[in-house]
C-alpha cells in the first residue's frame, strides 16, 4: 500500500509539473504573440506616418508646381476670360430673345466666333504661319467681340450708362486679355527659340569647319558610322577613333608634328631657364639631385667628378691643443673603399660629358641605350 501511494503521489507531482510547464509555455506564447502584435501595430503606425508625410510632400510639390508665376498667369487669364464670357452672354441673350426667339443661338455664335478666332491666333503662332494670317484672325476676333460689346452697350444703357459701359467693357476684356496672354507666351517662346537656333547655327558652323579642315578624318568617321549597326556608334566617337587611326593619338586635336613641336618648345624653355638662372634645372639635373641629394660636387666646376670626401676637412688647431695637453692627437681620417656611397652611372656619364670625353652607353629603364 505504501508503495502504491508513493507512486500515486509521484504521478500527481509529475502531472502538476507538466501542467506548470504547459501553463508557462502558453504564457510564453501569449507574451510572444502580444509582443509581435505590438510590433506590427508600431510598424503600421510608422507606415501610416510615412504615407501621410509622402502625401503631404506630394501635395506641396503639386502646389509649388501649380503656383509658379507662369501657371498662375496662364490659368488666371483663362479664369478672367471665362468670367468675361459668362458676364457678357446674358445681356446678349436677353437682347436677341426680345427681338425674336429664333435669334437665341446668335449670342453663342458671336462669343464662339470671338474665342475660335483667338484660338486660331494661338494656333498660327504655334505653327509659325505668315503674319497676315495672324492679323486676319485678330481682326475677325475683335470684330465679333466689338459687335457683342455694341449689343451689350445698347442693352445696358437702357438701365444706366454705367451698366452699358460695363457690359461693353466686359465683352471686350476677355478677348483682349487672351490676346495679351498669347503675346507674352509668344515672346517667351521666341526667346527660347532664338537661343536654340543660335546654338544650332554655331554647331553647323563647327561641322562645316571640321569638314573643311579634316576631310580625310571626317570621311573615315562617316564610314565607321555606316559600317556599325544603326544607332550604335555616335559620330563624335567615330571621329575620335578615325583621328587615332590617322595620327596615332587619342586626343582629337594633336598630331605627331604638334607633339614634336611641344617637346621642342619645352626643351627650349628649359635651356633658356638654365641660361638665365646660371644653374641647370633640366630633367637631367633634377634626376641627379634626386639620386645624390647630399653631395653638391655633381653640379660643381668640371674639374673632377669626385672632388673631396663627404666628411668635413680636418682642422689643425685642435691637434696643436691636444699636443700641448700631452695627449696624442688622433690620426686624420683616410678615405677607404666603401666609405661613401658610389656615384651613379648617370652621374659618371655627365662628368665625362663635362670633361669633354666620350661617355659610356648606359641602358635606360625602358631598355634603350643613351
């Protein structure tokens, strides 16, 4: 009995431990789920904030683009034109309807004719039609607007002279504003067109001069362009390749003769500077200075290439003082083999040149002898 009870108590303890583990696991799962939910909510809020910021930035960009001076002027002029048409139509309709109901379409025809002729002026400017076409369309537009203004004045003067003048002015104001808008647009377009035409003219002049000065190179470049697939080779790249084929240089403004002239000019300048300064500043002199920066005997008088030792000369006065003290003076320094850095073959070659001898041929870095 005691063993069964002990086993029962052990089973109960195991069951309770298992339940505790299950509850802890479920609690851990709930905490993880809540953490993930909070993380998702934070991400959603952050995304919503980003979306709102993007929408505000897009609206600001649209407003900035829409509220430019040019857009405000164009749209404002169209708004004034619409207001003028709406203000002038009722008086015309009332006038013609009072005469006869069959004349009801006439006010719309008058206003439509004025605006169609005004749009025709804009179309003529865009298509670069002759000037007489534009002035004819302007005359027709002003005729239709003037007749509508006369009708409105006759209808409005019956009420008051100010009403008549106001209706007449409103009838003429819309076409006039539209014409001024088109005039300003044409002026701005003409300025850009003049700049573009001037650039095209300068480019054409450059092409003519290039063909005149470099006929063979231009012909070869055109052949390269025609040999390549359509649209794959630009003419400027083909011209650079043709120049390199003809002259051996990838710079489209230099030739072997110009390179030789450049080298000769640099050599002349170096010699002139050497003569003016009294000391060599050529590439050869700079090379010797870099090879032997310490000794200055390389650029000295052409008596001997190895003038003296690189150590200072011995002084005799300290020796006498040492003899008075009773101590023996140290022997003077004697130069031995390996005591100093040997001279470079280029320096020996230059020393031989200065002495008037025939220098040895020394192989250069690129394998050619000097």
